[in-house]
C-alpha cells in the first residue's frame, strides 16, 4: 500500500543530490586549498634554492650576468672598429656571392699548386665583379680590433647577430683575393689580404656566444691557410711575416673558449629568468604563441623551471671552470660533461636544450690554437731560411730571434713537432686523437684519427708547381663544422 506525502512535506526533506553536491564542493575546496598550499610551499623551496645558487655564483664570480659581461667588453673607438668595415664591405656584396659552385672549384687545391688557366680566369672575373666590396674590405689590414653592435632581446633566442654572416663572407672574399695575388706572383699583396681576412675574423671580438667565437675561429683559420699558400707560392717580405707573427701571438692569447662558456651560461640564465618572471612565454622559444595549457598552468611551468635552473647553472659553471684548465686537460673533462648532459633527466627539458656541444667547441678551440702556433713557428722558420739560406735543424734554433719560445702543442702540452723533408718541412701538433702521426696532414679532414694538424713549407724550387689533373668533383667539407646559426 503506497502512501502519498503532501507537497509541503517533500520540500522540507533535504534532497540527496543537493547534499552530495555540497559535500563534493567542500571536498573540492579542501583539495584546492591543499594544492595551493603545496604549490606555495614548493614555490618557496625552489625559489630559495635558486636564490642560494645565484648568491653563490655572485660571490665566486662577480659580474657573470649577461648585462655585466656586455658592459665589460672591450670598448673600441669607432674609427678603429673593424666591424664597421666588415659590415660595410658585406653590404656591397651581391646576396648570392660567391656563386654556389665557386667554393668547390678550389676546395682540393694544394698550397704549392698553381691555378689552372680557366680557374684563374673565373676567379678574376668573379672578383672584378665585386671591386667596391674588395676596396672596402682591404681596409681591414690595418684594423685588428672589432666589436659588432648587438641588440639583446629579453628572449635571448631572438637576438640577431647579422655581423657573423658578414664576417664569414668578407673573410672568404679576402682569402680569394689573396689567392689571386699568389697566382700573379705578388707575395706581399697576398700577405696583406691574408692579414685583412684574419682581422675580419677578429672583428667578432669578445662576443659572448659560442657561435660567434666559432665564426671567429673559422675566419682566422681560413686566413692562416692563405698564409700557407702564400709561402708555397712565393717569398713574402720578412717584415710582413714578422708582423703576422705578432698578430698570431696576440690571437693565441685570446681565450675564446672561456668567453663562450661564460657567455653561454649568462645567456641561458637570462632566458630562464625571463621565462620564470613571465616576461616571455615558453612557446615564444618556438612560435611566439601561448597555448591554452600555458595560460592555465603557467605558474606550474615556471616553478618547474626554477627547480631546474640551479642544475643548469651548475653544469654551465663546470664548463666555465674546465675552460680555464690547461688545454691538454680539457678534452676528458668536456667528454664527461657532454655525457652528463646526455644523461640528464627527461624533465630537464630546457637544460638539455640549452647545453651546448661542449666537446665540439673545445676541439675547435684547441685546433685553432694549434694552427696559430704552428703558423707562428712556420713563419719563424721561413725567416730563418731567408737569413741563413737553409732550414733550421730544430725549432729551438729559432729562439729567441725569430720566436720568443717554442710553442706548446695544445693537445698534449709538449713542444710543437718539427720534421724536415727532402723538399721542405712540416710544423705540426698531434690533433684531437693525441697521437703523433709523424706530420700526416689532411687539410680537408683535420679531426680524423691518424691525422695531425699544422703547416708545410717547401723549398723555393718546389714552390709554384703546375696545376694537377682535375679530380672528379666532390662536395667540399668546411674548414670547421659550424652548428646551425643560432645565437645560443
């Protein structure tokens, strides 16, 4: 038998749905309060740990931040600034210069080998087409210091470095003109153009990015190879060789590896700081658009980054420290740091992204100093030959008149090797594998095992050899591999 309640009585009884909704609401409120408290506590903890890390670096290395590094960079009077000349000369070059096949034309040319008539004709035509740029670029011979202007962005990844492309193009232009002077038998003018190309690389100055220093290295190495060719094609004046030696010694004293490590650490910190403060978005690192989850949970992402930040600074500070080690001790430490970078936790996304290829930069730096020191010694040996009508028996004979002291091999810390040949000599360093391969040089593949790096000199009678038969065309490897263009 069913009973029927009056409508007024049903209204007085609490509904089951309303009861559970209220309870669910209370539970959600409690959960939100707990989550907020947890997040607040986590924010306090990660911020405290980051502040302690920053304070520690401040005590150990005052002036390490990007703004401090930029303020401390060498100030160069505008009338002496080689960067102005580099940019002006690059603007006078056609955008498509040199043509695509131009580099391949001379890629496998031996230093003592003259150009074939048709290749020399092509070289002259191409250079004649860019005479205004060459005229401007030659001014670099008297400007060994430079500094390109940089407009830093809060998102450091958005900082443009147009001076680097200008530097590479102008250094290459001058190296080609030096090749033309070699062919014409003008050893003095060839050396002057090599000097200008060398200074084009130095226009980068102490720019605090690894890619900047790689461009500097690449450009100065190109000029050094130009000098080797000048010595294989003629007899430059002794005073020009002595002047180039002084510039080589000055460049050898520059610590591009330390500049790169300090600059990369500072730039990474600046970028992380901008992300954590909300000045830039996480998506701005790729497409400048915020997605919905970043809008909703940006505070969580920022604290995750604050938690990761000290780890990034620790790794980068280790790179700064190892960049100050004696060069023979750097390689093993770099390999260990690179391995640790590869083994970072998967959630250390930005640290994995920011950490540069430490080993690549270190190898490039040591190779650079090897070239600088070997060419310095080779020029000293050529000056000795000019005075004594014979090659020195050892590099020790060059000291102190032609060389202050025998340079050390940056790969193993031993004096540079010297080997006399039937038709000349080789001055060399052992290269990345650390093994003395008796002066086995491979200019196109200097980093291969079994290869040393250095320069060869020829007896006068063996210079300016006729062109060799053409080999099948192959892609020309770069003087030094460069990472994709990126200020980081």
